[in-house]
C-alpha cells in the first residue's frame, strides 16, 4: 500500500506540473526608460604636451620640463593631488623616407578633474602658459550623479509599468506583480571637443570658451509582469 501511495503521489505531481506547463501564467515583457536633464557642475579635462626633434634625449627632456611646469601650476591652483593624474607617456621614433632621417616624438597627457567650472578659462590659459599644447578631451559630469541615477531608475520603472498597463488595458486584462527586472543602463558621458590647444588659445584676451549645456542621465530597465 505504501508503494502504491508513493506511485500515486508521484503521478499526481507529474500531472500538476504538466498542467502548469500547458497553461502558463500570462505575462507581458516591456522596456522602460527614465531620463533626467542636468546642468553639469564638473568636468574631466585631458590635456597634453607633445615635442618633436632629431634627438630622443633632447625631446624627452623638453617634454619632461613642460610637464614639471604644468604640475607645479596645478599645485599652485590649489587642486587636490587626487584631482589630476598622468594618463599617458609616449616616446616614439619615426622615419622620414624622403629625408632618410629619424625623428622622435615625446608626448604626455594628464587628466584633470575640475570641480568648479567657473575656473575653466583661467585654468586653461594657465596650462597653456605652462606648456600644454593639446586638449585631448573634455567630459562634463555632475557631482550628484548617484542621486540623479536613482531618479532616472524610478522614472524607468514607472515608464515600464505605464507601457504594461496600456497593453493590458487593450487586452481587457490587468497588470500583476513583477516577475523579473533587468537593468540595461549604460552610463555614457558626452565628449565636448578634441583639438589643438594652440589654435584654441590663439587670442590671449579673457574669453568664455566653454558651452556647458546639459547632460542626460538615463536609466533603462526591462520588466516582466504577470497578467490576469
């Protein structure tokens, strides 16, 4: 009898499982997006120094001297040591097939985290005087990134719920609880420009050279809801 009861219980479980598989709970899968427009208050600036010449030692010496002057300038501007860092150091040998001569190119770049955008123009003019001759990139950021990302996520979930409700209403159904939630957010920062600094700073008169605009904080989510 015990064996028969066990076989019966096993059969009942298999039957129930088959019924669930044949009649799955209706679901809806939607994407949601949340966007927050923000005026940036910080920027990461990548500046560099490039020197060329026929002698490797002379080229590197000139490049190191410029970097030394730049680092001293940044210290004098009261920037914290954590707010600037060497990013790239290169010394390359090139061959000119027409002149049949070698030349050398020494370059270094530094990324500067500027926490006060009002100081941008003064900072860039001082860097030019110190020896910087290229701007490799400027990236706008906000000091409240985490807060705005949280707001964007809440908006993304609300957007997904609204879409699910619209579809369910059209089907004469209702939206139930969330089954799965997948965060598809990618953080991207806009690059402002990349150019030769000697061209950008040709006029030594005080001027505004930065259009701050706005940055977009975006969250993307995929949610599967029950329908009933």
